[in-house]
């Protein structure tokens, strides 16, 4: 059935996000929505993260119309869920969006989609279709993403493989748009070859003659033993390799901090620093030699900058860069993490094999494709 375009003029699109990675990856979409005639862009942040979210909003000059401000220290999944769901009810009633956009796999994502469903609002899922196949890894993200897929009307899949995952679950092909990942749109805006860091330590490091490793770790399923294994392996690597420097911008989660400072706090050449704003962080990826991470987003950014990544997880929902050879799954056991890192530091041939710039995740135009698809959806509501 054709719908009259005037009914949706303007199309009110509300983007809901709450954590650092969602903000980074939604910022280019919000900017694209803002400049598109016929669309009214509304932003609601849950503030599941606070400081780590605010720095991204500042960088991209995004001023949310709604801010639920729900973050509490050491928050549980149940608490986040309840606070977001309650807060969104009134926001949705007041803003009356035609479509709600959520991103990825956080608790904000799933609850945002659920609140949209309860308000009978259409849902667009950005970064749809990634699957590890294990509901507990990443936890709770694998399930958050799958459930959001059940609630979505439009699925913006970064890769053909992600589209394939959705098709296997019975999602109709015409509701899936393969767009690339918006993280590449964001990355291309901030990486500069002559970037100067505000934190002088980062300017002083000898990136040419030292083996500089960028480390991040924050996953819920790694808290406890796996994280202890990861940091112990890194300690061993540093003790054995005198030319290694580790830069570790540490997540604000107090549970991560406790383990990290206990194991790595006094280790020479391990620089534990506060989380970096996105611009310096992306430029740091570009400067260092190797990345060790359990992050999702960094697995997508580093390959496009030609940096080898060892993934500190048992499995990944982002296999494309591993297929391309730039990423290896190092797992969460101390010995294997040590072995692979030590090899990458000391075996030039192995390093060069992995240090290839590959870009399976996008060409920097994902946001444009997403907004075009939304316009198309409301012009002819062909998916009902
Ligand atoms: C969340 C997401 C995870 C995502 C990660 C990105 C869920 C369940 N988890 O995990 O998918 O990969 O964000 O970083 O949605 N904190 C601060 N200030 C901040 C941010 C966090 O102090 O700006 C501290 C708080 O004590 C907070 C804790 O970190 O309670 C954990 O935050 P939370 O959002 O619950 O979990 P993350 O591990 O950050
Ligand atoms: N990032 C950042 N500062 C940091 C660490 C990471 O800006 O100190 C960026 C990184 O470039 C990526 C995103 O944050 O775009 C990833 O966030 P995180 O690792 O917290 O979450 P995940 O991607 O695992 O969900």
C-alpha cells in the first residue's frame, strides 16, 4: 500500500543511545539526519555511560533533546533495564517519533527497541545481524542484538555476512540494507597523520623504535579470572621484552580498575591512563604497532588502519577481519595470549602478514545509506 509522503513531513526520527561506542557509531548518522530536509532528528541519550558518553557528544557537537541520566556506579543489568524502560515511556509519548533508531548490542539498545515496540513505534536497527552464535559471549550483547533484531522493522547490516545471519533467522530480505559500519564514517573524520596529543606522554613515546601495544579490556564476561589471565599474560610479555611499551586507556568500570591495578599497576613500561577521548584514541590506534583488545569497535577500526589485532575473547561476532588475516582470536587463556603476543613482537614476517590495511567493515558512507533507506521506507511503506 502506498502512503502519502505528506503524512510524514517531517519524518520524526529519534536516535536512542547510551554508551561510548553507540555514541561514536551513531554520531555520523545523527549528523546525516540533521542535514536531511524532510527529517526531524531527535536525540535521546539514556546516559548508561556518563563521562565516556559526554566526551563523544562534545566532539561531534550533538545536543540531545532528552537525557535520562541513568548511570550509577557498578550498575547491574537489571537496574539499567528498569531505569531505561521507565525513562523512555514518557520521552516517547512526548516526542511521538515515527521511527526509533537504536545501535548495536547494549542494554540501552535492546530496551530502546522494546520501549519502541510498547509504544508501537517503528524500529531501525543500526549494526544489525552480527552473531557469535553463543548467547553468553559476548554477554549480554549477543542476546541484546538478537532480541533487537526481532523487534526491528529495518535492519542496517554492516556486511553481507551480517545480512546472511539475519536471513537465516527468517528476517525478510527487503527489510535488510547492507550499509557498511558507521564506525568507519566516524574514524575517517578524526584520524590525521600529524595529530598531536594533549597528553604529552603519548607524544613522547618512541613509536618507531619501540614495540608499542595498545591495550583495552572491559567485557563483562571477562571480569574475574579471564581478565586476570589477560593482564598476567601482558605482564609476562613486558618483563621478557624490554623494547615493549603498553598503553592502556582504562575503562571507568571500577571492577576492571581493581583487577588492572592489582596486576599491572607497578609494572614498568605499562602506562595505565584514563579513557581517551575518541579523537586521540583513534589517532593512537594509528600510531601504535599492535592492538590487544576485547572491544568490539576497535576490532573494526584497527584493520582499516593496518594494525594487527589480537582479540582477547573466546570468540567474535566480527569474523571478517580474521578472515582477512589482520585479526587473530587470542582467547582468554594466559599461555595463548602470551604466545601470540610474543610472536607478533618478535617475528617480523608474522607481523607483516597481519599488518595489512583491510576494510571489510565499510567505506565511510554507511550513514548516508541508512538515512536514504529511512526516507525510502516512509515514502513507500513497502515493508508493512
Ligand atoms: C557497556 C555495554 C557494553 C559495551 C560497553 C562499552 C551493556 C550491558 N554493556 O558495558 O556492551 O561494550 O558499555 O564501553 O550494555 N562508568 C563510569 N562512567 C562512564 C561509563 C562507565 O563511571 O562514563 C562505570 C560505572 O561505574 C558503571 C560501570 O562503569 O556502572 C559499568 O558501565 P556499564 O554500562 O554497566 O557496563 P560497561 O562494561 O561499560
Ligand atoms: N575508545 C575511545 N577511548 C578509549 C577507548 C576506546 O574513544 O579510551 C573508542 C574506540 O575507538 C571505539 C569505541 O570506543 O570506537 C569502543 O568502545 P568500547 O571498547 O568501550 O566498546 P565496544 O566496542 O566493545 O562495545
